[in-house]
C-alpha cells in the first residue's frame, strides 16, 4: 500500500511517498521518493505515471490526503477569525472546506457539479430518513433516483420519504428563500407530502418515547419559534454559520413544532442555513445515530435556563460531533 508519510522538523513538514508490503508476519516499509516540504507542489498525476503499480490501489486515498491538506495549509497562511465555538484546528478545516467548495467545486462545469450534487443529495436523503427508521439502502436509492426502479419489499411511505427529500432540497437550491417560520412549515409539509396529512404546526401536546427532553407545550409552539427566529436574526452576523446552523437545529428539535418529521425538517433547515452563508451542506451518518442523539441530549441541559441560552459546556459535544460529520461528508462527496 502506498501512502504519504509526514515528518515534522521544527515548524516545517516534509513529505515522502512510501510503500508498505507485508512479508509473512513482517511489514516492510520503503521510501519511494522525497516530496519536499511544499505540499502544493506535489503532483499526484506525475507520481502515478512514475509509480503506477505502487500507487494504483491507493490513488484515491493519496489524492484525498493531498487535496485536503493543500487547502488546510493554504488556510494556515491566512488570518482566520477566532471562534468561541470551534478550536483553531477546526476553524482551519471549516474554512479550508469553504474555500475548496467556492473556489474549486463551484467552478467546475455544470454537468460535473450536477452529478456530484445528486450523489450528495441521495446520500443525504438515505441517511437523514434512515435516522428516523427508513430501511431503503443507498444502493436501492441510487436505482430509485437514477433508474426509476422502485425498491422491492419497501413501503410507499419509505419511497415518498426519499423522493420528498429530493424535491424539497431541489426547491431550496433553486429558490434560496430566507429562513423564517413560514419556510420551516413549508419545508416540513413538502417532506411529509403523502406521508402524514397533518400539515402545519401541531395542535396537540406530544411526548417523545425514549428521549429525555420535553417538547414545547402546544400553546407555546408558535411563540417559541418566534423566539428562536429572534435569536437567529440577532446572532447570524456574529456567530459562525456552522455553529449557528448546529445550535438552531438543536433548539428547533427541542421545540418539536410538528406532529412528525421534526428531525428530517431540522436537518434540511441546518443545511439550508449553511448554503445561504456560502458553506456546503453536510450529512449526518445513520451509522452515528446513537452518538448524534447522545450529543443532542447533552445539549438539552443548556436549555434549562431558557430556550435561547447557549452554554458551551453542554453544546461543545454537539458542535464537535457535527463538525466531524461536516468535514467527513464534504471530502467524501465533493472532492474531485
């Protein structure tokens, strides 16, 4: 297996193309060539031509390492504003992703962009609905969207769950509406089309089985959403967009303004906030559902004082968790 080895000497990093080969119980490591200390000058295509056999199986991994670190190193040369919500290394990675998204991905030809965005959307739809119990797999979803093949032994509700997600995200991508309560309701109603006939805000109290938090009493749902929007509008200029999107998502889920579909709606809203601020959307992996809910539950403690209270002692775990999902899902999807 070929890979890039990094050696730090003082403040500088030196890169080497290495290969490791298993010989019985031993692992033999061999340096193929020194790549210098400037990662921006390392050409993966040139290396592939020279070491085709060694690099072939590791090409994507090496390319991902080089591209992600090139943008990260570029951000280290810029003056990145500090944030109380993310440590310096996280901020550098967040802004590296934004820079790649706006200056590399969005400058690709329209067809390539469309293909990548469709792959993202399918992945997002599968993971977001799976967190809520949908059993359609990524392979089945690809056939559904790309070949119009409806998966066998799946309910119409599950199929609508996915197709509604795509329609909703497509609408937001095309129209780019501003965040407000009416948009939240519209997003929910689009996501639940032909799934749940209860449109608009709920008109009854609810209890979420298996979850410790208590949603807003029905008589306060509208007032709590208005309070939440006032908090958003008062913080969107000062708070980092990723932090704003994450914390809004959590507070929205605590209100739980709808009879069903709150999680799906909240994740779409979170991504819409990111897109409006010039950041790419993210996917919360269905495989991390337990960790996701645990981080959300811990952040609930911050709300004991008030809905709009932000106590970083309790929000830090959620911020760190979704930051990791943001970083992982971006480079896995949008790297060219």
